[in-house]
C-alpha cells in the first residue's frame, strides 16, 4: 500500500492523501479528525479514489451545531439558569422534599442579622399548590425535565469548553469493495502553518560553493502525522474560506398575494462530486493537479512517474512555477511540533564574494555580499540564508524567489575595511538652444548633475565593489569616469536598475579612487511671449532682456529683439506718465476738499474770493486731465502695446550652443 502523504504549500494550505486497505467482507469505517473551523476547506476539496464503493456518504456535524440561546456563567450557575430558562419544567430536591413544576425565576430578599444584613437568593417554582421558594443554599438537586432544554444546556457547556480548546469534529464515511482487496485514497485540503525554507551557503576560495536547503515544517494541527511522506511546494494557489460547513436556513422572502415586489433571485449551490467507483486514483490525482496549475505537458507529480533531481535528502520536481520537494522517506511529526527536513544539497558554480554599496542602505560602508546565480536547475523560494566563508560564520541574508539562471546580490555583513564618501554636486542648468518664432520662445536647457563616490580600501587585498547609483534627474543620459593615481578612465555601466544604474569597480589594496557619475538631460520648454495682461508681458520682456541681451549672448544685437525692448521701455515711460496724471488729479481733489472746508468756516471777503478762484481753477485742471490728458496717454499706451505685441509676434531668431548642446 502506498504511503500517506501531505503536501504543504507556502501560502498555508496542506493537501492530504490518506491510503486505506479495504477488504471484501468487512466495510471500512473511516473517521477523519478535523477542526470545526477547517470543515469547509475539507468539504470543498474532499475526494475518494480507488476501486471502492461508498456505503455511506461523508457526514459531519455542522460547524455552527453548538449555536444556542443561553449561556452559562461558571461562577453563578444556578442563578444564570434560573433567569435564562424561566418556563422550563424542573425537579428540585430540598431537605428531603422533591418539588416538580415550572421554573418561574430568581428571587432575592433582605434578611436581618446581628451584623451586616444578608441577601439570600431563592429559585421560585410554580408547583401544584402554588409558588414554592427553594433557597439556593439549601438545594440538594436541580434537574431539568425537558430533553430540549437539556440539549441547550449541553451546547452552552460545550461552547464554554471550546474556549479552552477549539472543538474538533469528524468527517465520517464507510467504504466497501467487491474485490478481494482494494486500496482507497482519501484526499482533502485544510489550512496549515506555512512551511519556510532555510538555506546554508558555503563559500571557500578555489572551491565550488555549496548550497543546502532545509524545509521547516510545523504541524499545528491536533493530530500526529505518523509515517507521512512530506512534500513542500513553493507556489501560491488561490485559497479562501467559505460557509460550506455551516448549517443555514435561508431567510425566505415574504410574498403578498397581490405582488408588490418581484421575486428574489434564485441561487444554486455547487454540489460536491465524488469519483465513481473503479476509477484510477493516480489518474484522478493527475487531473486535479493539472487543473490547479497548467503544465506545459502532461506530467504526474508528488510521487508518481516523473524524472526528478535526487539528493541524499529529498526528491525535487519542477511543475510550472512550482518547485516540489518530497522527503526521501516517511517521517513522523507529532501534533503541535515542528521539524527540519533536508531538501537538497547542491554545488553552485557561479557564486563569488563582492562588496555592494548603495547610499540608502548605509551612508559610509558597503556590504559584503555573494554575487549569486541560481544554477541549481530549479526555482528557489524566498527564505533566510546563513553564509559561511572558509568554514566560518559570515552573516545572514534573504534569498529572494529566484528562477533558474537569475542572479542576485546577497548582502550578509557590513565591511568595515572599505569606506565610501558621497558628494552630490549642485545641479547646473544652461540654455543651449533658443528659437523665437510667431510670438513663442522655444528653449532647450541642459540639466547637469555630478555625483562623486570617493572609495577608500584599507584592506591588504584588491576588492570588487558593485555600486548602485540612483538617478537624480529623470531619464538622463549618463556617463561615468574613474580617477585613480592621477589617471582618469571612462567607466561603463555594469547593469541597469529600475531607478538607476550599477557600476562594478576594482579598488587596489591600500588605495583610493573616485567614481564620478554625470547625469545630463535636455529639457524642452515653450514660452508664450504674447500674453494678455501687462504684468505677464512685463515678466516675459524682462526674461528676454536678462537672458538674451544683458548676458551679451549671440542674440543680444538682434534688431527685432532690440526694437521690442525699446518699445517696452517706451511703454513703461507712458505708464509712468499715466500714473503721474492720476496722482495729479488726486492731489487737486485733496486741495479742493481743503478749500471747501475753508469756505464753510468763513473769512474776509478778499480771502474768500481767492479761495473760490482756486477751487474753480482746480476743478478745471482735474477736468482737463481726466477728459483730455489721460485719454490721450492711454491711446498712446494702447498703440505702444499693439506695436510691442506685433513686434514680439514677428520675432524670428535661432541660436544653438554648438559647444554645449
């Protein structure tokens, strides 16, 4: 008979296969212990394979079987029952007398004593001759006569017990066969502790690296796994919980004779299918797993015919994106215990020690790392790895999930013999091209950012450093150079990263070097020179003056630009004239206000006449300024604005900095 098997996935699902021998004359009753909260998972995945017949289908107690309407307080039992079960038939024995009747409830009264008063409680029972009081402290026996009430009490007690230990149940079935003997396979899944993988990476000079893998398996169930072949799988099949194990009576929709609402939707639950007797369990198992993960070609898994890589500890299979590690022999894992199972021990050809530096990880020191390529021929799961160099512990790291031939750096300890000083230079922006046309200015600005990495090696040996440089500019062109012993050489990019690039540099013993990374990008911009609004226009003209004329650039002597600047200066002068005229009207108006106040206070006739004359002259001046001078100035201003806009629109010039473009 084949061995029992449990397949544990890294997402916390365990797939069990239990093998049973069924005789011709003796039906086999099978009881599978299951936690109540795992029932739904078992029912959703339960299958029976083999040349057998189901004498009775799988049965179970619903997970909500113990739901009830009462609760029992362990510290006040009789009081709790007396108040919760009012109306139940009871039999109470007190001082040799038996009283039968209906439980009414609980009564409390005050009783005077020589000291503090006491408050005895009594159970009230409605008997044949009326209400009887049974003092709780004098009751010898208390019995409920209704069987249904007793069941509710039993449920309440079992719920209390579940608080100490989760209640378990059984999936039960009976198998038989017409053959002399037959093997039955029961398969189901349930939640289990996710397995973890732990690696040992041993690196020695002039020797191939050795990679060992160990599966850490936790049996967090309530049953022993006795003589099980254990398989662990790196994969994430989808799983979720359901209510299959709950006994539910759906709420019915109330339907009036005269319908006011439409009938509710009808939902049909999926049925659980059991394989017909006589089917081959191996083929059924194949079909089930083929639907779980689509394979490139039909293949058996988990112990059936398949070429697999062998080690002294486990068999290894690759199925799609899954790596399956199966223990070489059966193991026993007691309930609530864990074990470590060796799964492989292989040589790794491509593994060397390098230093790895990224400023975000550590500002000054690089990490001693293993440049690791997955050359073992199967997928590696994410797990913790302990590194040994020349037989000595060298630190720990995390091995990410790796497909065959993928490469990663595995940092495992800080290297204190090498330091890196980061120097980010100020960003420099320079306009390298201009184009004026149809009222727009098109600019090309070169953004340049330099970053220096000053590396110092205090070791007596040469070191290799993988240095990650994150981009400062967005999508830049990048180049690098290395300065060492007064010589400068170009440095090529070793690899590109998602947010930057990686360089690989060699540093001689007891020496220093500087890696300079230069980022450059050309930023294109378009500026509207003819914009509604005097303030905006003034800003644009000032930009032209500052960047094209005052810098003595190649467009400083352009006739069109100088004409626009002259018009802008005339426009500014005209605006000042208008402002002066407005200020003059305000001054004259203030003068008029003072003269009016003087006239109200009175005075000599000659002085009063002079005030009236001055008031009339001020009024005439204000009228002349507001009606003649200011309108004329505004017309001139409008004309200048129009000429300036037309001049800006007609500008046509182009320049490129051949040296810096």
